[in-house]
C-alpha cells in the first residue's frame, strides 16, 4: 500500500463518545439513502492497471445482504448539524492540526508547516480542521455542499452513531460503487472520460506540480457533482476517500460465495475506498472501483471523508 494516497496520522487520543440518542438516532439525518437489494457480485480485480500489493485481488464471488446507502458523501452542512446537536469536537480540532495539500496553502504558512519526508506535498498545518480546511484564515464559505474533510475514522464513527447509521463494509461499498456493472474499471465503465466527458473529480495534469482542473475543480467538489452511477450514487470515484468499517488486510477468502464479509477482527488501520481529488494515474491510480488504501483510525487530512449505510429493515422495503 502506497503512503502517497493519504497522509498517515500519528497516535492521537480517542474522541468524545456520542450516544445513539437525540435527533440523529430519531431519523433527523435527512440525507437521501438509496435501497440496494444486495446479491452476489464479483469483488476485486486482476486489472493490469491495479496494485496487487494492495490486495485488490483475487476476483471472488461475494454476496451482500440488502442495505441502504447515502446517495452522497456526508457534506459540511450535514456534519455541522451533527456538531450543533452534540457539541462534538473532531480529533483534528482537539489535537490542533491536520494534513493539508501544500499547493492549497499561502507561501508563509507553507514554509512553517512540517512535511512528511515520504510525501512532501502534505503539510501538517496547525489550525486545519473540518471548519478550516486549509488552516487559519480558511472557511467553509461556498462549500456547505462539499464533503466534510479532516475527519478521522473515529469521527466518522461518532457521526454514524448519532445518525443511527454505520460505515459500509468494503464489500457493501464496492457492490454499491459498481452500480450494477460487472468487473468494470470505473463506476460507469472501462473508459475514464467516455466521449470526452468528465465523470469524476481527480488530479488533471502533472502531479504534484500542476493541476489543470480540467474537470472543473482543484480541490473538493459538491457531493452531487457529476453523473451518478447506475444505483444513483454520486462520486464513488474521486473527490474524497471514504472510510469503511473493515480493518485493513490484503488477504481475502475465496470460498464462493463469501457472505457479508466484515474483514479481519482486529488490525492497525482501516480501509478506505474511492480515491480522491488528489489521485493521478502517474502515482495513485486508485479511483478505480476495486482500488483500496488504508489509514490509522485517528488520521485525518484534506482529502478524506465518508458516507453512511444502514441495514435494510422490513419497513424500509
């Protein structure tokens, strides 16, 4: 697994607990959820453009039970409602910093912000958090409908508890992202820009020095930008990495069919799916449906968010 995809976080304290009471658990998260009938599909890939070391393969038959999934990633507006209802403070807020892409920072802030040696395009910025995505002086103005970022896995879990939802398993996420297509590279097919039409928000140009923003965005885009996939789900490729519930592993069972796989019982990092606006074919071709990465549960950065799912109950059918 390449460390370039997402900035790795250090040890951080646990977030404040949030109990499943109040408006969220009562169904006041009004985000549109898409019911998916579940069933058997071919998970993973042996694509020549893939990263076998990431455990993208082997291709295996997996069966998932019916579930509901958010049509969009959780937006800043939705996360703000959660914070207003609970008083929750994210890990980035409590420790005082998070990772920001260097190209988004003013020169003065860029000079004083430390950078990981392996991924020098990331800066550890004091004061960067979900409300101030580029650190001091930045805000969410005009980005209420963009995905919330600078949220750790722990933060995403807290939101899900409040909302009466949960994070998807990797199997659920991939089943949903495929949009009913079998073994295609992207949620819409095998061609990145079919007929010259942009279908996702990724890095366009030469990474990390020049982003042409040909698809319309240098950073995040609205959660409902671009055409949805066959299930009506937006931005299952690019924009922000999305946390999943599974602990990271590169080994997968192959007994067919696997039924509702949950991943390992323990681990040191959690899986993420979908790629982000910083992914580029030259170094991180991970906006493909089967691509994967992972990070520590306390890690956060400017290209990581999440969406929620819920088990499909009889009254939802």
